[in-house]
């Protein structure tokens, strides 16, 4: 595979995550790169580029992908830069008084994603992925795995586009600080490496984990917000997504639903998503184990 060499002196660091960092090009304001950590394998990076191209071509709002690049030590991907971008996590942290507005806008973006139908075979199916992660788990015994496996297998099949890592740190807005939401601006998703096809509730489970299940230190370190703020985000997000004009809560769960009842219904999906955490970390954090055991009645 071809990898283009870049001069990092022509770039300025603009952000970082667990697997790498992002940089904006100084000489070409329309270009940015995402460089992975030096020990990160190249195959998943190439796969992410391929997925990003497919997602962009599908019409999901996302940065236009370019080519693989390297600074000589790290490998990454060049993208067309989203000018004036802010992640929703930065928005929530910087304008906490506007959490409701932005949470509702983010919910609208997620509904747009989940209204996108994926042709079969274009992306991995979500259910087999989670069954594989469950099988690889060393945290639960075979009897417990059987209960969780039965839940996954009984999740309704769907042709829905899934982000796979859907949360407010993986979406951008170009709206300037203080500007009203009625002003023209763009919104889009980033970090598309886990994109898949299946039931949208798996994406909801990821969002729930970030907002309600993860610990305070993690939320503040990775997303710059407090647990109180993410609880607010979740409340307005669920209200907009499930209780908007199309009444998805009633469609999926029947009449007389509440934010609390929908949250309860999302718990098993949040629990299943945590097996991805175990796979990436090599262990399941104790408070996640406690949550999973409670959800499935162990």
C-alpha cells in the first residue's frame, strides 16, 4: 500500500485521543491528518480509511478522506478539514448553559445516521461482532455468556447504518461559540473505524455508557465534562431522539413511555457494548462488571 510522507513541521497539533493525535496543516488550511501512536498496527488504519471512504460515499455527514500518510514514525490518514470545527464534547464543556440545545442537535444528527440504510455486505453486521467479543471475554463464565448471547441473538435485525462508537466526542459542529443554532453551519461524524450495520440501539448503548456508566475521571479526562453534565446530555438526547415528532419511543416500546423507561430499555445494549472495552483494554473494569451483572441478573 502507498503511504505518503509528510513534514510534521507543516502541521500544528489540535487534539489527541487514546490511539493517536490530530494535526492541522499550516500551509493548506483545508487539510488535517490523524496520526496513530507509533506502536499502532497499520492494518486497522488502512481499514479505517476504507471504511471512511465507504461512509462518505454512503452520504453520512463525515469528513472527506484522503490517503495514508506518515511522519516517519507514525502512520495516519489525511482528511479534508472541517473548517471551524468543535466536537460536541468541547461544546458541552465550553457552553454548559446550552447543553439542551446542542444535545438535541446531536440527537438529530444521530437520527439522520440511523435513517440511512446500508446495503448488505458493505459493512460488518453488528450482532456477529458482539457475539465474537462476548466469546473472547474472560470475565464471565459460560453460563453467564449464554444469557448474554441469547439477548444478542434476539436483537431484531436491521439494515441501519451504525457509527459503532457513537458519542458526543465523535461528532463535530462548525457553529462558532455563542452563535444561535439557526445560523448556517455543518455537523458531521468522525472516527468511523467501528462503522457497522444493524440495530441502532447498539449505538444508543455506546452513548449511554459515556453519559451514565463511565466514571467521573474518564468523562473529565477524555471529554472535559462532569457526570452531572453528561446526565443532562443524556436526558435531552433521549427526549429528542425518542420523543420527537416521529415518536420512536412509542414505535419501539409501546405507549406511555418515559425517559426513565427508555433508559432502562437501553441498559442491555450498553452492557453489550462494554465487551468492546474489555477487548481493547485486555480487561473489564470492575464497575462495568458490576453493571453488566445487574443488567442481566447475575
